C-alpha cells in the first residue's frame, strides 16, 4: 500500500509539471507576438499608394492686362419733350420706338384757341396802326402851320406826342402778334434732335402744358451711344499719374464692350470725358466712353461691362487658376519638388488672364505646381504627378 501511494504522488507531480511547461510556452509565444506587433510601424503592412495629382509647369509669357468695369448706357443727347403751351392733345404723329429726324412733329395740340388769339392780336395791331397813320397825318398838317406860327407850340407838341404814343402801341401790338404766332407754332411739338423716340406718356385728349409741364416723351441720340463707367478715386489718380497728359493718352485707349449675353460689341469705344466731381457717397467718378452704334441696337439703360487694356506684362509668370488656393486673402500653391514631395508655398498674385493667375512673387519659371487634386496634398507628402489638362 505504501508503494502504491508513492507512485500516485509521483504521477501527480509529473502532470503538474507538464501543465506548467505548457502554460509558460503559450504565455511566451503570446508575449513575443505582442512585442513584435508593438515594434511594427503603423501602416507598414499595407501602405497606401501616393495620391495621383495633375501638375502644371510655371510658364512665362507677355500678356495684356485688362480691367473690367460694370457700365450703364445712356444717350449721347436726351431731349425731354414737354408741351410749351396748354391745350388738348389731338394727334400723335410718330410711332413709339422709331427713329425720328430733327424737326419731326411728334404731337399736335388743338390749335383753334391759338388761332383765335392770333386773330385778336392782328386786329389790335391793325387798330393801332390806323391810329398811328392818323396821328402822323395830323402831325404833317400841323408842322407847316407851326412854322408859320398859325398854331401854338402846345398843339405841335401834342401832335408829336400822339404819334409817339401810337408808335409804341403798334410795337406792343406787333409783339403780341409774334407771341400769338409763336404759341400757335408750339401746338406742333417737334423733336429738337435726331434720335429714337420713346413711349408716349400722354394720350390723345389729355390736357397738357403749363402749369403741369408733364413730360410727353423722350428722344435720345444713340449713335454713338454713351457708356458710363464708375471708377474709384484711387484708379482715377493712378490713371492720371501715368502720364502728364492723361486726357490725350486716354483718348488713344480703345475699349471693348461686353454685353449681358457674353458677346463682345464689334465696335471699339473711345474715351469722351470724366465727370466734374467725385460722388461723395460712393467715392467714384464717372467716366464716359463713346461706342459707335450704327444700327441703334444699343439703348439707354442697358447694362454691360467695359474692358480696358491697362498695360502689358512682359515675361509674366503664370499658373492655372485652379492651382491657387485663397485662404482668407492668403494665396497658396502646392509645389512638387524634384523627388515628387509637396511643399506648400505662399505666393503674391497679380491679374487673371484666360484661366491663369499672374504670379508676381513666390514661384520660378519651370517649377511644378499641383493644378488638379490640391485637396489631396499637404506639406511633405509624396505624390504621383501626371500632366495637367485644362478642363473645358
């Protein structure tokens, strides 16, 4: 029995040792795996490929620099048509929107009251002319008698006074006749200029003229048409400072007119004048530019853009506009170095030209910039560069 108990004890110890060895082996392998996992860099198992971007080289070119301004059109001359005498409209002799010549009768006022006034004025004139003739005849009879002292000096003076009074009455009556004739002529309301006649603002049968002085229509000369451009005081001073004779220089400048449908007017514009003052509310001064308008297509009140050639940039460095990011007024580009690593760089931009930015500072000719895929890159990242193709 003692030998049997001793055998069981040895057997139990052997099982315990086997369990301990197994546990140590398992624990060691798990610890080693965890240690290797901790030593392995993140992402090394499946590193992502470099982002694919499109790059464009910094190019150099002599380009014209234009400035665009919002503009409004106005007639070269705008005649407001008013009735100068009071009466009832009886005719409208033009078709609204048509071209009319100077002197064309646009409206007619009932002339009958003015014809009657003219007849009265002529009758008064005739009466005074008759009185004058009688006074002159009397004076002619008295003068010889006065020389012979057959009449008194007083009779002579009275005769002369009657002649002078009658002459004055005749002059006044003649003035009344001329006024009546003028008022009668005003019953035909004519255009004082060549131009486009606008819509009628009075209808047949309306009482028009003083004291209402209502506008009947407007006639505008539109060939050439006047285009007003508001420019800032700073731009005005800069333009004036570029030359000692700014008006003469400005008159040599040709301007393009871009209409609201995007088309460019085929005729070039020329500088006309700058307004006499700066608007204190907007800080701008109006500049007038004249554009030929042979078919009268352009009309007052239209909006457009005026494009002016300001200067020519010689050897300007350019990159696509898509390559430049605007971060709260700070312009930045992603430059791809020789090893395809991205370096973010601040730049100073100039004007825009046909989808490009002019770069004044920050880049060199031949450098590569990310033009498509800028959202994929950051400082120090490697990229897979492809040639940039401008999207239409």
